[in-house]
């Protein structure tokens, strides 16, 4: 391993960690949705890992296409920035939509009905009479839809710092080093996402919301919209 390769790998590790840790969009959506939708830690981490892999692979594929087409690093970085804006606006839209849906649900649940979840059933108490509704199908559909919405955002969302790290060795026909740099960057990115998400989910799980629980979906949507705003207006 020569000096260039070692420096690239060290840079990939450091940049991937900082880029992920400082980007709230890399973990806050998973943390808030896990709390609101009562995902297990296993489900949350699986979704986080899948979105992280898609996030990194999309930039690697774009970089590979750019190399094959002879596109300059500056042009690829410009494309990545446009992708970042598109992904941020989509995430913002998802957050706002989820916020409004959460508000509507909270107000509906408060107007004469009290919802309690127990082992996949919803117990609706109205006038002292308890009704049991099985909602496995609705929940499965909601989980699937939420996953694909997040996955789409992360595939569209670029890893801007990866492009120059990947393109430097590739431009010198050192494809092995380019692939290794991309692999290391991807592993560190996904592991950092998983570590922060797991720690945050376990911490948030200890916070009893009490009467605020019915607003959990609205709060999740608001936080997702705020994390997207940080991407759009603060460059995080």
C-alpha cells in the first residue's frame, strides 16, 4: 500500500464519519419514525442500513458512469449538488405531509375516541365500550410505504464528499484503489448511521411521552421537515 492509497483511505474514514455525524438527515428521520410508529430496534436498524447502502451506492454508480464517460470531477460535483437539493425538497415534503397527517390523526383520536395499541390490536374506547380492530394489513402497508419513501430519498441524496475521493485514483486508472476507497467510505458511513441511530433510538425510548404520545406522528413529521431544512438552508 503506497502513500496515496493510505492517505485516501484515512481521508475516506474521516470524511465519511464527519459527513454522516454532522448530517441530521442521516439518522433523525429513522429515530423519529421509530418512536412514532413503534418500530423495533431491529427493524429500525435494518431500514437505516438499507437506506445507507442505497445512499452510498448511488454516488458510486454516478462516479463510475462519470469515469466511463470522461466527465470531469467538477461536473460530477455539480450534478451531486443538484441531486442534494432534489432529495432535500422531497424529504421536506415528506416531513410536512407526515406532520399534517399526524396532526389530523391526533385531533381525530382526541375527539371522542381513545386509542390504545396492544400486540397489534387497536382498542377503541368510546362511551365505555371497547372495540377491537385488527390493523396488521394497514400497518404492513404503512411500514412498506414509509420504507420506500425513505429509500428513494436516500438514493437520490448524494454523498458529495465521496466523489473527489473516488475520482482521484480512478482518473489515474487505479481502479482497485478507487473501489477500495468507495468501499471504506460506504462502510464507515453506514456504520456511523447505525451507531448514532441505535444510540438515539434507545435513548428516546426511555422518554415517556404520556399524553403527548398521540402527537408522536406530528412531532416526527416536524423533525423530519426541520432536518430537511437544515440540508437546504444550512448546508448540513
